[in-house]
C-alpha cells in the first residue's frame, strides 16, 4: 500500500495494482503497460502488455475474477500479452465470460491466434469497439459503477478510460422507519436523498438517514500527447494515471513521439483538481526515475511513481472533507 | 557453463542458452519455450514464447545477431513472444534481414499484428514454411552448417529442428606445400581429405595435413509424444534437447496430452547414442525438478535440466576420441 493513502483514510476497496510501468522498450526490469483495477468486487484489467500473465502470477493475483479488460490502443506494449492471458485462462478451464474493450482492430488480430491453437476457448469471449474520437461517453455500466472512454492523441487511435463509482444510497436509520411508519416507497425516496412530506410536516432527509461517502473515480491516460483540455474532462477525478514517457529535458522528443513529460502529466492532475497522480510508461532511457518524481511534484505534490507489484489505494472520503 | 562440458573439452563456440524451460502454463518462474543457439558466429533463436525478449535482455543477450528464428509449432507457449521481439527490434532500428521458419500458419497471425502498428518494420522479414510430415530434410544451409526439420507428433502440426555443422576442411601443413611444390588445386584436394599422387608416388593426406574436429550437432525436439523411431533420425547427434513435460508417474497424462516423460526423453538420447541430453518444457505441476533428473539419469546418465539463463556447451571432440 502506498503511503499517500495515509493522508486520507485506511485501506479501501478501490485500488490500482501496477503490473507494468515501462515504455515501449523493456529495460531496467520495467515491463510494458498493465494495471489491475479493483473496485469493490469488480476487477478490471487495463492494458495487457507482453508478460502480464506472468506479472499477475508473480504478484499472487488471479486473473479469474476479471470480467472486463480495457485496451487503450494497438501498440504492442499495451496488448501483446492479451492472447497469452486468454489462452492460459482457457487451458485452466475458466468459464466466466470475458469482454475486451478496445479501439477498432483488436478482434481481427487476436482471433486468428486463438484459431491457430485448434482448441475452443473454455469461456465466452466478446470484443467491444471503443470510440477514439468525440466526447467521453459511458461504455460499460453496473449498479455500482460506470466506465467511460476518453479519447486521447497518439500516433494511432487511442482511448483512455475513466472508472466512476456511482453515488451509493443514503443509509436509512432503522428507528425512523418505525417512528414515522414509513412505506417502502418512502424509504426508497429517502435512500435516494429526498426529503419526505408526512401530513403537512416536512421531514429532512438528514434526520432520516446517514450520508454515504461520495463516489470515487480513477482515470487511465496512456499513451498520449499532452492535452491541456484533458483536465476539464478529468475534473474531480480522485486518482489519475497519466503516462510520462520522458522528463522535461526531452520535451521535444515527447512532442515528436506524441508522448508526455512528467511535468505535463502533473499539470493535468493539478488543473483537474485530482487527489493524486500516478506516473508511468517510463522510457527505457532512464535508469533512475527520481527526476520524474521531482519535476512532477514541483507542479503537483501528490504525485507517485508507478512501481510494479505495488497497490495504490483510492480511499473513501467523508462527505464533509470532500472539498478540502 | 554447465559442468557436463568438463567431461569433454574447454568452452567452445557451439552452445545453447536456455531462455525458457517451462510448459504451457507459467509457474515457479519458469518461462515458456525459447533457446538461443550459437554455432560459431551464427545465432539462431529456437521457439519464442511470451517474454523471450525480456529474457534475452535480462541475460545480457542481444537479439540483433539473430538472422534466423525457428518456431516448432503454433501453440502459444512456443511463439507468443515473437511479435513483441520483432516489433522491439524494429523500434530499435534493426536493419539485418530476418527469416522465420515455422509450420504453416505463422505468417497469417503475425503480419496482421505488425500491420496494426501502422509503422513499417525497419528490416526485411521473411517467413518460410517448414514441412511437418515425411522425412527430415535440409531447410537451411550455409558454408558452415545445415538445419533440418524433424517432424514430431503433437496435437497440432509440429517440427523439431536439427542443426549440423559441416565437416571442416583439413588443416594444411604449410611446410608440405613448399616441400612438394603443391598447386592450389592440390591443396584444395588435400583440404577435402584426398591423398595426392605426385609423379608415381602416393602421398597420404595424413602426411600433408591435420584433421579438424568432427562436426557437432544439436537437435531440438518439442513438443512431442514419445516417438521411439526418433532415435534413428537422431543417431550420433551430440546434444539433444527433448521435452519432458511429465515424469513417469504421469505417463498416462503425457500420452493423452501428446507429451513425453523424462524417462522417455532419456530413452531417445540413449538409443540415439547422444553425448548429452537436455530436458525442458516442465509442467507447472512440478515445483521440484529433481524427479525428472533422477528418472532420466537412470536411463541415460549424461542428462541435464534446462535452467533459464544457463549456457550448455557442445564441445569440439578430437577425432580419435569420437568413438569413445
């Protein structure tokens, strides 16, 4: 657990585990992009560079609870591990269905490889195409959360992803149900946050129920050119992961290769009002990552470096501390 | 360097470095199949499971000298690392051409992935289809060596490979050139091993030249059911790598999944009269590999376990010790 969570509250059930923090070329034992996101009982894999199945295994993480995988784009360091993960899960008899979200083209390169194995997958596999242009929109939803695409700008079409918890219902005070003799409909209204009118009396929702923590959120932004307007789309996101392939010293190289610097990633987090920023996708040119942390923290202090095998918690925040 | 080489001679320029010794499922830090074979200045990659590029990097081995890659079959643990290796070499600006030998179907699954990168490879890439039935035949040749396919039997078409040095020319004794006033043609004949007739005198090749070591050879046999007839095709091979996914205890499972046991691999090496046997492709069911070594050595004492990052030398053998 990273120390920044201590600034907020205790360990939570909303966390990101980094499986790969390296850039396009493997170096310094930094593997290509992959992160395991856990929100309550949901587990999502975001990107799946080569070796992701080994990283999951080495860190003691099972892929079997993953029901959705989100691939940002079709550069190899973001998806070459997918076919291996799929076929290994099949060899192990997975039966839960799996959905893979990605920009156009992934299905066409994955299915021929699975066909060549001459063995049916043990589970149902579905591909969903994600738009890489236009406004961010909801592409997946459950009762507890929603996932949104986030068009980015790189050498090929790419979509980041935003994961948002939904506001949980207020917690009804049981004694008030009896006191006012509330109906099921009235209870539902209170849980939704509505005041009640009983007879001629207005009874405030605050008297009848307790607030629940505000919903948490995580955004995954990789790979991308620095896009200042992104801060608007990310406003209020709790934890932002933003690629930082280079430091400012190589800002021109970042521009040419359509990547970002650590300072640029930090500017996004600052302008979005994020609670914390996670940096990753570090170029193999850097053995020491301290310069990334230093230049980013000068812009946005609550910046952390993605380290493989580490789990980064997004804490529940009490309603009244939300604006602090 | 493995100790078995000490039984022969000093370090040589014919060696196999194991990059992955695991079976289909990653476990106990054993990676999927890949070996780097060096014969003089030639470097060949045999199989290329997921993560092979990382293994090469971690063991300080450059892929740039590799001009030929040999893939045995289209199960993922033997080739899912190929596309990553190709695209990384391209990102690094490789310009030497590369040829990939494999059973039918590889090109059709690799090229779409490279196309999706929307960036031309920096080098020329050629695919050659290798037969998986019929007799072993020469599929690649240089002045110094030849490579032969070796049809095996598994759940999908598979070819092993045999690498054979050619017999080097005898070493001419310079003083004899002057003594007999030999022509270029005569020297060439002596180097080929022929006696000379000068005037009416027959001068034996032994007097004119020194012998060179006999050619060395290596066979890679994976994945395959135990094929007793294979010993005939492998007769006299110096080093045999043969898969041993299971131990005898699970011989029935080996049969069903069309794999071999350690004892079966050892029987092949014994019947072929090999100098040494390397075992690999160990199932993830086994944490401790000692039982593989023990049961194989009971059949063929010069057996060794493939260990990742270790280099196994095939020593030059003096002519007169060849039959020992």
